[in-house]
C-alpha cells in the first residue's frame, strides 16, 4: 500500500497576494506579491505607518515623541538597503488596511500598537534601479505597545529619531538613502501633527477664557467715561 505525506502548510509557505485597484481604489484583481513588482508595476493597494513611542493618545503630544525608522533588508526586491518610515505593507484580499497594519507590525516589527490613526490619503509612483512602486497608500500613525523585535528578513537596522531630527534627515538626504515616499509622507504627518497641536492649543485657550470670571465688571458707559480724552 502506498502512503503519502502531505507537506505541512505554514504561513510562510503561502505566497502573499496583493490587491490590484483602479485610481478610485476599487479592486480589479489580485496578483502574487513576488510577481507584482517590476518595471511596469500595476497600481495596487498598500498602507504606510509612522510608529511613535509617545504614550499619549493626543496627536498634539506626539511632536515630543520619537519616530521609529527602519532600513529595508538587503533581500528586499524593492528598495533594498534603503531607510524608510516605520512600516509599509499591503492588505490581503478582504482585509482592511487597519487590520493589515496590525498584522504586518506583528510579522515585521514583532510588537503591538495602539492609538492607530489615519493621517491622510496618499497615492504615489516611484522608480529606482529599474523597479517601480505604484500604490494607493494611505498614511497612518500609531504608538508602540511593547518592545520592537524586528524580523531580520524584513528589517536589517532600525532606530528611534526625534521627530524634527527625522525630518532633517529626510530633507538633507542627497544620496537617496531614504525612500522617496517616506519623504513625502513625513510632510503629511508633520502637517497633521502641527494642525492638531494648533487646534488643541486654541481649544485650551478658549476653555481658559470661558472660565475666567471678572469681579466688578466695568460697564460700556463707564469705560467711555474713563477713556474720554476730550477735556
């Protein structure tokens, strides 16, 4: 009697599928991740994450935190050895981008996240060394929950940067050490953070003003008498 042993199917043995989309982010098909990137890469669905270490859930406080930057592994098909923001990835068919981010953070960075927020929609196409990235890639931010333990197959180096130092690194990069998309996305995040900081400050000042009580308020008529310089 012949017997056969079925190969064990593991998560790593199942090739990842990428969702192909039109310009309105409507799904039009799928393709293997290993085959989707080339010199004519079709538009596909993605996400990008900026991971902060600040414990506060207020975006206005995150400017005082640090951002995790990662260097892509040498084995990466696209942009190997290049530094980028914390995480980039693709949602699986039927998976939301938010769920995809949580999954990829666990797989790539070995940690959990909290306070996940969408910063902005973003669509880009860049080419380097004959390889094209072509994605509808909304930008997200979150705070880390636990310690980072990167997967060496995905990340070869990583570090925490003060937010302004991170922006300066990107701005002064004239040797293409950083991904093109991280430079544009960082500006979106910076605008988001500063807008929310201003909004929070305005609300705080309005609240303070509303709580101030004036003893013996001066009437308009009395004020006019005080400021009458005709005599």
